[in-house]
């Protein structure tokens, strides 16, 4: 029989392993700076960070599991699972994307109502709407107004606005507005175009909300499955520990690593489904790169 490993050494090894794994996962989840600068629609949206309390809970869980089972693989997985759980099955960037689309929908609805209910020109209507824009698109619209007041041509300011909003629906709206501003088409058609695009953006928001509600059901189911698996392992450890003795060997740990790796791959695949596939943007002629 092999000599028992001191508890202090086991706990220290667990903390080192879990901390290294969590740092690696955090770095892998954090987008590269170059990619973030070209992300759509905004590079500063919530990045998946681990709260200190979650990190502490993960390390504590790993130490407890390692002390109770002497299975370093299971301790590592358990600690990483506790620390990364909010990010594993939910990508907060999808929430920001939904709010962004909802902001575009509200902006277009407000612009539609302003064009219908007043006699102001298109440019004046854009400035009025920008002063009461939703929070998700307030900064791009404020920048548009600032560019106009600084003497930018309206066409250039609109092109920059399309780049800042970075969404196919807003691209179509900006293209229609530019046609009116440049005199390529009459302003009579702008109201109907903006109204149609506002409906399309609102429908996209409703569709995303339905998908998110469905995903919430799957996240709850996964949470219950993880809890059931943990209770089963704990119960077997207490009442039938002889069945689990083979996993205490190095070979057993390698065998245990296989189902845990498959389960982790499934979790990462589910997480990849949290993002939405956005259709390609329209090219705004004359926009600066």
C-alpha cells in the first residue's frame, strides 16, 4: 500500500492546479485585442471575468474534493466548474448584443414617429432623436451629433454612425437616410423605409428573447444534472467506496479524465451556441476605413 500524502501538500497542489486552470480558461475566453477592436458592435462589451468570490469558492471546492477523494483530476474539474459556472453556459456578450439591437429598434421607432409627427427635415429629426436615444446606442448617436456640429459633412457623419452602430439593420437605415440627404431620392419614402426597418429590428429582439428563454431552460437542466452527478459520486464514496477505489490510482485518474473531458467538450459546445450568427453588414459607400 502506498504512503498517504500529507493533507497540506494535497491542499497546496489543488490550489496551484485550480488557479492555473482558471487563469488558462480566463485567458482563452478573453478575446485578443486585435479581434476585439473589430468586434461587432462594440469591443468594450462585458468580457467574461471571474469574480474574486467565485475564484475563492472554486479553490475551496477543489481543496475539499481533493482532501475527501484524493482524486486530483476530479478536484481540478470541480474547482474550475464552480469558478467558471456563470460563464460556461452563458455568454454575457449575447445579452449586450440583444440590448444593442433593442436600442437600434427604439432609435428607428423614435425616428419614424418624429418624421411622421413633425415637419422638421431629416437632419433635424436625427438630432432630435439622438438627444433621447436609448442607452445602448446613445454614445454613437451623440458622436454623430458632435461630428455634425464640428462641421463634418452629413454624409460622412452618417457613414461613421453606421460604423459605430455596426449592425445590418442600422446600415440599411443609414443608407436610406443618406439617399435622402444627398438628394438621390425624395424624403417621402424615408418614413416607410424607417418604419419597415424598425419592425424588422423589433422582430429580431423578440426572436432573441424567445431563444434566450429556451436556453435558460437548458441551463437549469444542466445545473440539476451536475448536482445529481455530484450527489451520486458523494453517495458512492460514503456507502460503496470500494467501487471507486480503482479511480485512486494514476491509471484510474487517466480513465476518469476521459468522461470528464467529453463532458467539458459538450459544455463548451453549448456555450458556443449562446452567440448569435449575425448576417453580413451592408457596405456604406463613402465610409472611411
